[in-house]
């Protein structure tokens, strides 16, 4: 891939996510220092890991901590809590965002979050925090890139963000009821993900939408407990594909046993089983 257009990646209208990050890593575009130490770049701390561009008007700064709190709640809903403590940086200009190595509307280097002037939305901040949380629990960005298919990392982030534009209706329309949707194997590798998304994000439903749909299906079966089981499996070096399938199978078997017990109340166990978590169903559209 040519890197001739990398300096303006940050001005593309969509988030390339870890795909964009990989390109920037290869090209030397990520400046990790300022993200790890925002005050060294002249950014102002608000507390709780939140930093702002001094150029941001006070009226715009006022709601940022609440925005972050809401995004963290979304991450906690899926992970059962938040363990990562990233720096979360809000830029007030494109120059600030580009100078810090930003991509699209929001950006994560696996440890910190950078938000563009047009990215100050709950779904975008939650999406980036979800990437950081996953990297934190797996053991860092490089392990995410090595162990997980791109569709799972991005699909989980989109699901966690609850971004309304990635809904079933929009996906069916974009993929003609799934007939043009890529197979998961076709969006597992970083280069394939970037190519299928398109240089301007014109095919986001094909990648982000398809990934969200698959992870939502899996998560509806296994819930937060299943996600925790998957992360544990990765720690023990069980291959992702094997663990992903095994955990779903185990949860389906457990659900079948619960249904069987419910059909025969007299044989029910003393302890009542907990129903698997089902993510909220979102409808409508929003500008990404």
C-alpha cells in the first residue's frame, strides 16, 4: 500500500481504527509520547485521565467529563467493569488532531484515546474506549493484532459503542439482505479490512456492520461471562477460533439444560440460573 496520502489520513471522514493505526505504525506516523504524556504537548488536564486542547471554548469543555463517564458505562456493560485507565484527549482543531497522529473521527493507539473536533459523540468515545479495554485485557495492542481477527476487535467495539447507524436495517440495505456481505474470513486480516472498507469509508456497513452483526449474535448467546471466558482462553494460549466456537457451544448447551429444567419444575435445581445478557436493540441512524 502506498503511504503517499498518510499525512491527511486524519482528515478522512471515518474511523479506520486499528487498521489505520497499523498503517501509521508502519509509516512512523504515531507519536506515542504526547498521548502518553499529554501535558508535554500543552494539553490541559481535567482530571480522571481527561485532557483538552487549550483552544477548546469553556462551553464545549463543560460536558466532556460527563461524555467520558457515559462512554465508560457502555464499556462496563459489556465487560462487567472497566480496568483500563487511558488518557482521553479532546482536540479543538484539526491541526491538534493531526499533529497527535489522529485517524478519522476518533483514534486509539491501544493505550490512549484521541478525539477529533467532530468526534465528540458518545458512540465514538465508547468505541475507542472499547478498543483500549480489549487491548488492556489481552495484554496490549500487539497481542490484539496477533491473536484476534479484525472483525472481532472492530465488531466488539461497534457493539459496545451502540452506534445507531450500525443497525440491522442499514446493514440489510447496504448488503442487499446480506447477499453482498463479506465472509468473516474475508475481513479477518488488516489489509483485507482496509481494502473492503474503502479509502473514504464508503463500505463501512460491509466491514463494521458485518462485524457488529456477528459479534452481536455471539454476545447474545454468551453474554459478558462468555466474553470473560474468551479473554481467559486467550491468556492460556487457546486459539481464538477454537475458543470462540467452544464458548458459544457451551453456553448453548447450558441454555438447553435450563430450558429442560424449566419444562420440569419439580426437577429444578435450588439455584436459579442467570439468563445470558442480551445487548439493547438499537434502531435509527446517526452521522458517524
